C-alpha cells in the first residue's frame, strides 16, 4: 500500500496512491517467500517510497506451533529485505507501535485506516499512516 501525505497528515488528508495484494500458493516455503519478496521489490521500485513500514504480526496470547505464524515471519523478513533494496528507511512495527506513532490506540488507528481502504488492507494502511506521524 502506498499512501501520499505530509508529516502530521491523517486519514482525512492522506491519499491512497496504490494498493496491491501480494499472494502466492507455493508449497515450498523458500519459493513462496522468494516470490513474495520479488513481487514486493518490483512494486517498491516502481513506487519509490520515502519510508516503508512493515507491520509485523502481533504476539499471540497463547503461542502456537503451527506453520502459519512461522511462514508469516519468514514472509515479513523477505518483505523487509526486498524493501531495503529500494530504500534505507525501512521500519518494522507492531500494531501498537504504529498506533503509538500516531498517539492513539491500535484499535482506533485500525478503524480510522479502514476509512481509506477495504477492511482486508486496514492494517497496511495503519502502518502507512504511522509513517506520517
């Protein structure tokens, strides 16, 4: 997700420039992570962002040993690496850290960012809004 705005802008003045879902269904984790990273790198190069915020998964109240959270962490790492190829200003934040940057709560920031984009992309929009703090 690419938002355009100035420092201090919020959801009322920020503008969504581009949204792009990055998906894949490779059974091989390395191929899946590599394909996601390649797609993100291509989009990031074309968008030329000043800052990239990667919103990492929140800590689950009860740890799980399933593959889903492990794969998401690997994908997040691939995204960070791909974005660092494009800009040196890449930050990794939790939902709470994104909200803290905007001086609000995570739930409030997610709700406000949902006015910009579909609910499925609200977390990405919240991360982008946090970069404009």
